[in-house]
C-alpha cells in the first residue's frame, strides 16, 4: 500500500461543550473516492473541514503530501485550497452576481491566470459537465442540477489533487443526484484526483471505492465498495 496522500491522526475538535471529533483517524489515497458516512451530528462534516484546512483541530495531526497542515499559516492553507484542493458543497455556493462561466473561471483568476486563458479552461469544464451552453447565464437562472454541475466544474478547474464534497447531491432529486455523482467521479478519476465524499445516502456512497463510518466523532467501520 502506498503512503496516503492525506492523513489525519487522533483528531479532536469541540465547539463549545459539543465534542465533534474524538480521536478520529483517516487516510486518503491518491485517486481514490472515499465516502465518509454516518448519522447527522456524528462529526463527518467536521472531519472533512479539518482535512481540508478550513477548521483547525484542537489536537491531533493532519499531513498532506508529508506537509503538516496544522502547522501551516492561514495564507499557506488558503493557497492550498485555491490550487490543490477543490470543493463541492450541498447548495453549490456559486457567486450569484457572476455568470456561470465566470464562476468556474474564478479559482483560476484568483491563482493569477489571465482572464482569456481562465475562461477558455472554464469553457472546457462546462462542456465536460454537460452545461457548456449555459456559460452566459447566472446561477439564479438555472436548475439545481445544472448549478451543481457548474459547482463540480469549478471544483475541478484548477486540476486539484483532492476534491472535498460535502453532501453534493443533498439538495437534488434522485435523477440529478445520480448524474452529478457520475460526472464528478468520472472526471475526478480521469484527472487522478482523490475525492473525500461526505454523505448519508447509500446510493451516493456506492460511487466510492471505500467507505468509512463516523460515529460519535470516531472513525469506526471501514470497507471496500464492491
């Protein structure tokens, strides 16, 4: 077994009196789709946020490609999230004032790519996610399923090594949810990106290579998906 691309060890995190993580361990390997499952309030989203450098654990260690994520400065973690990590959230979180093309190009623009080159790459990803004809529209003018495909394109446009997806189909009907998951996992596998997928839906988790279950802030049962 190769060394994990991303690993967390003995992670603890509390919000006030509520203990969200209680000694969680997790490995994420390059190119794999890892489903993080568990009931509401189990700590699975907190685990994702810690692994992504959005939230700092109270104790424990997180290493990405051998680098200590916890010891990084805020600027270093922000740069990592702009270039090597991608994100898909339940409600897309697209910028309403921007066109869909501009939304997808935004991570590249923030990383310093010139507008014309950024938008050319963004168009390619919109085409790949089957929404290439919607680039001039704004998020409020498209359906939830279309908007979530745009969010997936935005997550992948920088060529990230890890995509963090927190309930990416939670606001979609079953048909659109299935299509979004197919497009997300297919594109990630073609680019060799790992996916950390938080979900409570077994149908969504079925797209993964491996499942872990979080209960009471600990990672318990783990299994390969047939």
